[in-house]
C-alpha cells in the first residue's frame, strides 16, 4: 500500500508541472506571483528556512527554477512542501490531480 506521504509528493509534482508550463510561458508573471506570496506570508507571521531558499531561487534563471519545481531529488521534494506557487494552479486542474491520485 502506498503511503499518504508519497501520494502527497506525487500530487505536488503534478501541480508543479502545471506551474512549470506557466513559468515557461510567462516567467516574470510567475516569479512575481511567488515573490508576492512569500512577502504576504511573512507579513502574516508565517516563515520557514525554505522561504529564503525560494527567494534566492526565484532571483535566478527560469531554468534553475524549473529544475527545482520539476525535480525529483530530495531538495526539490522538500522545497515543494513550502512552495510559493500556492494559488497559481487553477482549481479545476487541482481537483483533477487530487481525483487522479486519491
């Protein structure tokens, strides 16, 4: 039986692949969206060490961001758990992914 943690990782990867498609089309828009999320969360008192990692990553190249959001290595999996792209995937797509991997 597959663990719920593994299912969460699979869902997260699928959602981030949708983010990656959008990043390829509109890198500036996606980066600004993510940076705005990080700033808003910090203003609300939410913070974690990975937010600083994301900020540095978002200031790098789109290719480097894509490596992380589509990566399957340990760091990519960890960073997706604190992803600043929350709210970027359309609700219909999010529901489809959740239904695909229940």
